C-alpha cells in the first residue's frame, strides 16, 4: 500500500520544509522513512514510522511509554553529558501536540529526530563491538531504574511468558492441522525433555528473588547506535517493546542474537555454536553498567537467560511451523523448522558450556567498575 508521505509529514511539527522521503528497508515490523527537510539553507533529517498496529494493538499506549522513557533518559543524561543528551531519541509531536498522528486509513504515524554521525551494525564484527553494544543496553537499564511511577504499560502482553508459550505449543501440537509433527519429532522430544527450563524465572520472580524492572525486550545489537568516528555508544533505539520485564531476559536475548555467528536459519548445524569470546564481551559490557544494582540472583542467572530465551524462541518457531507458518515470514519449505533446529543446537551449545560461561559472568561482575570501587574502598 502506497502512502502520501509528504502529506503525512505535514501533520508534524518539523523544523523545515519537506524535501524528500527515503524508505528504509531494514526492519520487519514498522514501515520506516528518512525525511529530509530544509530550513534557512540547512538540511534537517527525521525518521518517520508507521506503527504496525497488528503487532502493537494499542499504538497510543506504545507512544505513551516511549515519550516517558525518552524524556527521562534525556533528563538523566543531561546531568553529566549535555552533548550526549542532545543525541538521544526525541519524539517530534504532531500538529496539536499528540505523540503520533492517525491517518484516514487508521494508520498510526510517528516522527523521531535523526541521530546524525551514528551507525548501527547487524552483526558483532568484533568482541569490542559486542562489548559496547551490551554496555549500552546495561546503561539503558541503569538510567531507567528511577523512572517515576506508574509502571510502564505492557505493549505485548505475555511477551516472555515462557510457560504460556509452551502451553500454546502443546495446543498446536495436539491439533497438528498440517500433519507436520512427524517431521519434527526430535525437536518436539527436545522441548518436552527440557520443559523445566520454562518455569525457573517465573518462580524466582514469584519468590521475590528476581525483581521486575524495565526491559528493552529487543536487545539486538542493531538497536544500539554507535558514534561513526569513535565507535562509542550514543543511544538505544527501537523502543516499542520497552515495558516491565527482567534484566535476565535482555541479556539472554543478547546472547541468542549476538553470541552465535551463524544465521538464525542456518541449515549446517555444525556452524551453530556459542562463541565464547563474543559471550565474554557481552558479559563484560552488560556487567559494567548493571553491576551496581542487579541482585545476586539476577547475576547468577545471566547464562540461564541465554538458554531460556533461545529455548523460548525455539518454541515459537516450532509452534509456527506446526500451525502452518502463520506468524513468521517463510522463504522455503520447512523454513520455521530449520529455525527451530538452529535454536535447539544453540541451546545444546549453551548447556554444554554452562559451567564455564557462569564463571565468565561471575568474573565480569567482579571486574565491573562499581565492584572495583566498592572493593577498593573497603
């Protein structure tokens, strides 16, 4: 469906006259465009997005969260680094002051400032890049520890409710409407053999050992912007899924998406293995910013988080395969089954190295700046 981007842009308080709109092909959920405007001979760019209201059922709720989070982040950063604060995300209001604009077709649109002289990477090209990306996600969480009440809204209810994900899988397996279960018997057996993974964090939260915090819930490294000259972190983007959640989930998703060089749908499973050097860098970066406030239970379950989130993603891929590929886009026969097998292999790799990985995490927290300060002052 084509949209009149120039007409949509006129509904926002942009700092100049609209010149052009360039589509951004990256991203699978929202439609994104870079807007170019001019004012007094100066070019100003913005990011325009159409919010996918099929995924995010209440876009106004999403925007309420994002406005609260971005304003709080800028206020916190400005205390010590006004220049960095000026490079954080800003929601550009629509004419009339709303955080987004709803067009005649029922689409919801929003505009952000464009972060100049910053880049993103789809894959961790080095342990140093992985470390800085992980540090930024930890930094993001640390700045939100004092976000005033009320709690943020849950933009996708039950997003990391792994026990419920497993229940849905069982329902789809029982129906087996596409007669695919026979082709996935080893993967199905693996899920049932490891089902105890599902409830561990839920039980820790219920017992008060792991607190609910504010989580990003999409901690891929391409959601961190790095300065194009220095490589230092600038800001965290893609805030649609920021909501109440667990730090362990965020670190776990980093492990799943950034500690294995293989593609998510790699058919050659010999390539699917946890890269220890990348994992250690992720642990060091995350611990550097979170060591001062995470509880002992959170710190000791970081590796488990990688195992859990990968296991949960396997459940989701296998459920979709059995249901007939209704949620994830597929590009070949058995694509979701291939994805499920890749996740299973990564879970197995984590389990095989779990003891040594726990040691790396413990060392990362011991060597974090806050821990060193506390140790030196005692």
